[in-house]
C-alpha cells in the first residue's frame, strides 16, 4: 500500500472527515534534500472535520501526526497540512 493511501486511510479512520485530499507532491521536490528515488516523501493534506473545531492550530497538527503514527511520520520528509473544522 502506498504512503499516500496509508495517510488517507488513517486520517479517515481517525476523523471521519467531511473533506480529505491527500496529494503526493514529491515529484516537485526532485533533486532537493529529503527526496528519495521513487518519491512518496512530500505530501499535502487538506482535511476538514468537526473534531478540529475546539482545537487550536498546534493541537490540530498534533492530532493529525498522532493519527498517522510515529512510524509513518518518520517515513515522510515533509507534510503540509491545511486543516479546518
């Protein structure tokens, strides 16, 4: 299973979002630090879920990182997050 699919599955399971978009942006970072051959290292996530309503920005990002888990987070070089309630 691809990392993009793992990210999507884990975020859907954790938050049942109203909106979720996971984009592998690795190719646009080819030649930069942290780019492994084959990609799957740089991701953009846009997520909207009611659980985020009472959280500040830092808490939202921490919740997303926790949902992804330490092993998957260690495999990702960059994760851009656009989160809303």
